[in-house]
């Protein structure tokens, strides 16, 4: 019988039981993606209209091949379905590895795992509402008097997808900093000391994003700075591995003196 619940930390399962549970969770993830894909393909016109919003009203994506409209619609529907099914897929992955964590480790891992999809969706929303529109406007109007600018559907939707994906990854900054802190690469104190260099890097990153004026650049900088400050707070809360336990554990010398 397929297992659909997470095993306890002290529960021992056979290899067959682990594989059975893994198979069940993979099937659930595929089913969630399939249902989301069916919904997105059914409503593909609304999704394409949503992605076309950053384009000027006098421009529409063009296709150059017989199969390109169909394949482009399939690709856009698949990316959107993956975004919709992502929370379920991540939950299935978390539920499978959950028994490997002790109760104390689980209290640390759970907030981090929950933040990953939240930050990713926040990055996608930020990219769509604040980055994509000025980026498309800037690129389409750059040296446009020298070119007959046409928007090819496949290239445009690929650009939109990569831009939103990049913003979702950038919004994983807190998770990367927390991982570096847990591995002992850095510490909250070092992050506070190097804050001015981080702000400089954020400024450069915001300048590299397509912006039409300094106001747009500042709008892009604000969430990145907030993410960095959030990273420092989370790193301070989680701390370095073993730091608290090492501080609370008695030293060998103290144990020897107590014994003597």
C-alpha cells in the first residue's frame, strides 16, 4: 500500500517502503502539474494577454512558422503550470525528507523551506509589475530608428520567462545568506560590517536592470535592500550550526575541574 504520510524521525522504514513513498509523492507532483497544465492550456488566451501587457498597444507578437503558435502556447502553459504547482511539489519534497530532521532541526528547516516558494513568488510578482514593463519599453525603443522592430512570439515569451525566473532567483538572497551562515562561511556580525559593500552591489545590480529613469532604479533597489536586511535578521535568528550547543556545553577543562 502506498505511503502518503511522513514517517516519524524515530521510525525505521525498509528500502522498499522508502521507494514506495517516493513513487507516491512523485505521482502526486506529476498529477498536480498535469492538472495545472490543463487549466493553463484551457485559459491560455488570458495568460498570453497577461504576458502581452508590457508591450505597446500597437505591437503584437508575430510567428514565423506553422507550428510556432501551438508550440509557443504549450511552452507558456507549461511554465505557468509549473509556477502554480510549485507549492505542492515543494511540499511533497519537504514531506519526503522531513523524517531525516530531528525535532530541533525541523523547527529551523521548516521556516526556511516555507520561505523559498514565498520569496520566489514575490520575486516573480516584483519582476512582472516593476521590472518587465520598463525593460520592454527600454529594449523596444533602443535605437529603434535604425531597425524595423518586430516582436517574435517565441523570443518575447522566452525573454519574459527568463526575466521573471531571474527575479524569482534573486529574491532567494535570504536563503543563500542563511545557508552561508549555517555553513560557517559568514556570520551576522560580518554581514553587518560589510553592509555598505552589499548596498554598493545592490546599486550596481539595480543599475544593470533595464530602467528608464533614476526613480525606477530606486524602486528596484528598495526590495533588494529589504531582502538583504531580512537576511541578516534571519541569519541572526537561526545562528551558526552548533554555536548555541557549543556555548551551552561544558568544556573538558571545566568537567575535569568539577570532577576533581
